[in-house]
C-alpha cells in the first residue's frame, strides 16, 4: 500500500537511554529547533 499524507497530528516523542559516564551532560539552546537540547561535551585530552 502506498500514498501521501495530506493531514496529520504531530506528538512529542522521546527516547530514553540510561548511561553511566563521566562526561558532563549539559542543556544548550538548539538553534534549529529553539529547544534546550541535552548535549554531552568531552574535554579534549
């Protein structure tokens, strides 16, 4: 079956990952979405 979507409703979705790390998790403004996105920044050694 194939076709085109002419109307729809978008809902917020997310993926959850549990990860133990020493890398700091920070929230930064994502210019593309305008949302405070979770980022991981590792210092260069």
